[in-house]
């Protein structure tokens, strides 16, 4: 009479299934279930759809653009960038904040996206309206970024915006975040007004200016590397988890590729011999695609 095999414990069963799913060995024909086409297809569809559906439910936008931006987070991110360069931080200034808010409202009301309005109103008009007596001033704009870190990453990736943000002449800053419709599309506008008061320079220095120093940063396209950085700073927790899981699937596929010489003969004699590397590339490509989905925004 044959001996009845010992029943697997729950822990042993879970270990066996995990090994079948993630580790190439003879019992799964050196093709972990996680690297098989059907599983990857389902994973791609789920991982792609889950963060977008969550964003749509929570924010009404598939990219979750309901703003995580505030004047304080912008100030923290800006001063963090200045600190990394060994530059003193900026102080939040209520008057410059009011000037930035006036500029943002004017862009929404008059439907333009530029430092100078269609009527020729320059940024410094709003600074003067706020009562801030400046010796030097500057303005940065950003549109449709979802986090403060993404805004600052974009500014740091543009030479003119970076120069404004890191200028040692500035001691004060004011931020405004405004949401509305701009040129027929929903928009989240960020305005930064930088400055230093005349009193901070002394009368002799102020008199040396033929006119107050003013700097705006021209809008322009961002590089691919900058877009990736912006996307990484804009990811929701669900999207970040999706990218992590795609990374795991990619690693499993690459490990399976290392065992390609042990695959069943029919597979080794077909294009599927290198299935692991193909699937790893597909998983990484999907991860990059998700990142780029979150890399929107304009300067």
C-alpha cells in the first residue's frame, strides 16, 4: 500500500505558487507565469487603467490634475532648489503674492498666456499695483502642472526660468495659483513674482538704475529628460505603484531570458526564444509611457 503524500501547508502552497509565478525552473518550463503573454497583457491593461480610473473618480481628470500646488509648497520647492546651489532662500511676500494673483486673474479674464498682455500690460504693472517698491523684479509662469515639485523641475530645466528662480538679487517672492478656462481648455496657472525692495539696496544703488531691473523668462519647449523628471514628480500613488509592478515584471522577464537555453526545444527553435527580453522591453516601455502621461505642462 503506497504512502499517502503529506498535504501541503498554506505556507508551502503559497511558496510553490510564488515560485511558479516569479522564478524560472523546470516545473514552469523556465517561463515564470509573470512573464507569459496573457499575464502581461492583463497586467498592462490593469496597471494602465487603474491609476487613470482612480484619478477620474477622485478629480474628474484622468491625470489627476486637481492641484497639489500651494504657495507654501512652491516656496518650499523653490528654496530647496536654491539651497542645493548654496543660495539663500526667498521670503514669502504678501504684496508680491497679490501681484501674482492679479496677473493670473488678468490672464484668465483676457484669455492670454504670456508675460505681456495683448494690450501691452507688463508684469511690473501688477507689482506696482500691489504697492511693492522694487529695485529688481522677475516673473516666471507655468501652466497645467500637477505638483509644486513638477513646476520647479520645469523651471530648473529652462535656462531663463532657472536664472530667475536662482537669482541672488532677489530676496522676496510671491506665488499665485489660479484655475479656470484658458483659450478653450481647463487650466491651472502658476505665477511667481520675484523681487527685492529698493530699501534693501540702499539709495545710492537704487539711483544707479536707469530703470528698475526686470526679467521675464520666455516660454519654450522642454527636453525629453525634463519631461521625464516632471512626470516622476507628478505621479499619483497609484501610478507610482503601477510603475513599480511593471519594474518587477520587467526583472522577472529578464531573469527568464537568462534561462532561454533551457526552454523547451520548440520554443528555442522559434522567435519566442528571446521572449523574456521582448517582454521586459514592453514592460519598461509601458512604465515610461505612464510617466510621460503625467509630464504635461507648459512654460
